[in-house]
C-alpha cells in the first residue's frame, strides 16, 4: 500500500514538474513606433508694388551715379528677409537710353539690375502693360538679363506656355511658386492680344499654371497687374481673377498697377491684396507717392513618420508696411502717423495679420473687405 502511495505521489510530482521543463513560445510584442519628427521652418519675404526705373527715376540715378539710390532708404527692411518680390514695370533692352519726361515707353539701363540683385529681389513678375515697351526683343532681353543675374521671372515669355510658367523659389527646403499675369499685353488698355504676356482673363491657362505649381510647391501665390488707375477699390475683372485663382488653389493673391493702394479682401480664408500701389516711381500726385509693402512670414511644418512625411505651409503673419516715395524715386518706410493715414484710406486700422486660427476677425461670408485686423 505504501509503495502504491509513493508511486502515485511520484507520478503526481513528475506531472507537476514536467511543464516547467518545457519551453513556452511567447508572442513577440510589436516595437512601439517612434514619435513623429516635427520640423518647423520660417521663410520671410517682402512683396512690393510697381518698380519703374526709367524716365525721372533713371535721371535721379544718373545724377547720383548710384543704381542703388532708389532702394537705399528701405534697405534695412529689404535685407532682413530671405528674398523679395516685385513687379518690374520697365523692361531692359541693352540700351541706356531712357524715356523722356511724360513718356510712357519705358526702358531700364542694364546696370540698374544691381539694385534688384543687391536688395534681394529674387522673384520678378514681368506681366504688365509695359512688357513690350522695347518690343519682342525687349521681352527676350529682359528675361535673359534678369536670369543671368540670378533673378527668377514669370508672366512673359517667347510664347504663352513660357509666360504662364510659375517662378519657383526654394528657401530652407520650402518651395514657393509665383504666377504673374496682366490685364493688358501692351499699353493699350487691354485691347490687343499677343503670345508673350499672360492675361488675367485666360482662366484655362491660370488653371494649368496653378495645377503645375501645386504639384511642386508648398505655397502658391497668384499675382495680377490689373485695375483702374488712381482708385482705392478694385473693379470686377480684378475680383474675378482673384476669386478664380483662390478657387483653383492659390494660397494668396497680390495685385499692382492702379498706382494707388487698394482694399484687402479675405475670400475663402485666403487673402487678396488688390493693389500695393507704387514702390519706385516718379509720379507727382501725392497718392501716387504712397505705397504698401508686405512682409510675409510663412511657416512650414513637416511631420515625418516611418510611413510617410506630411508638409503644411501657412501664413504665420503679414506685416503691412506703408511707404512714402521721396525725390520722385526713393521709397522710405512711413512714419507712424503717416502709416495710419495711408492705411485708413483702405479701411485698415491695424498693421498685422496673424495666422487665421489666432485672428479675432472672422468672415461674415465668403467675401469680406477687411476693416480692422487684430493682432
């Protein structure tokens, strides 16, 4: 009996010990994914209105023997950014002959490009009513001269395909596209058409240009040379172009041509600056001596995971900087009281536009003229 009990006890102990001697397969736990890598990058640039370096401006430059003269009083601002953008209203031709007083046929001496290059104007639109002031040869010469000096151009070309090609600039890994277009191909009020200047009413080409830009760029800016001169409000062709550009995917619209500043609109959460007025010009009307420049800060956020990389670029801030043109050639930053009076003409009381999520101003509908922009 004792032997049987001992045997049963031994078998029981063996049975209990047996599993502990076998290896159990433990399911591998998936390795936790590392947190996404988030990189924020800021890019700044200043956008200005019309630059015309012929006629009276050229005479001031010749008298001073200094092609940097028109930029000198705004130099600190222009040198504070990653790059700058402008509309060049006077083409190059290889000749130093400039327009006489009152003439509307402009030409820029070749060495005046020094000012654009020195003061960081890396992107230039040539789409305006003076693009052919020096003929088709001038169109080709201007594009080549600016390109040779490392400036990127848009708005004109040897054909419309080239004219509608966006100007791409890459800064700190952020790619920005500019598209230039004009209400007129020559200085005739927009009557004649040609194959060298992008036109604001050419919606099909605008669509293709924006599609091309969005495939490559992080941020797309459509620009227009359009409007009625010497007025503070846009007219319908400007509004049509600006709204269409945003509907097609543009992130910002900047205008010039009226020689006066014009109102600002927020449309579908995107901003439209209908006219920045003059920047470098020789006009005598007091309102023509006032302009608006924009210091634009973009913020790009890249989020990288094992699976993919997402990139988003937004407007972090736009600073509105009014300018006053002195000596019929040279803009300077407006003093505080001057700035208030200039901005009041287009119903703006504050000088900063912040990123939309931080703003107190909200659109009452899809179309709104900004009367007060809060920091």
